[in-house]
């Protein structure tokens, strides 16, 4: 399910970056969001922090990409990711915001199971 989008062509939707290393969790969360909120959100799922960083760097929230980057409105991140944890990734994103690499504050919602 990694890298999948739901209803990506529908305008007016907010884009959620879902970061979870479990394809099963990605599927459950994505299906739940699609069932209850498909008219409001599209989901882009990735499996680790490196994929998330790559997506964020290509998004409209990064300086220089505001007009041509990928949409990104909210991040849902599993706290206990392998290699780089969701907490460390969140810290990195907040530093980028302070440094101006990210042009606006991103809502980040941590998940734990």
C-alpha cells in the first residue's frame, strides 16, 4: 500500500501523509479514512521516515515548491518507526520550520499501538 493515493483527482480535499511501517496498519487507516472522510481527505502512505522526508521535500510546504510541489496538509506518523522514529522525524520537521525550509507549520498527529 506504500505510496498509494485515494481520490487524488478530487479538488478541495486535504492531503494526509500517513507514515507507518506496517502495510496492514496503512491499509486499515487508509480504508477507515476513505470510508468516513473520503470527501475531505486523500491519503498518501509511506513506510518509513526516509520516504516521508522525500515526500515532504517535494511538497508545496517546502520553500521553492509552493507553486509546483505535491499537496501536503497533515501528517499522521507512527511514533515507533524503525531507524528514524516518528518522534525524531517530528523534531526534524519542526527544525525545518524554524529554519524556513518549510514555509508553514504542519499539523503532525502521532500514533501509537
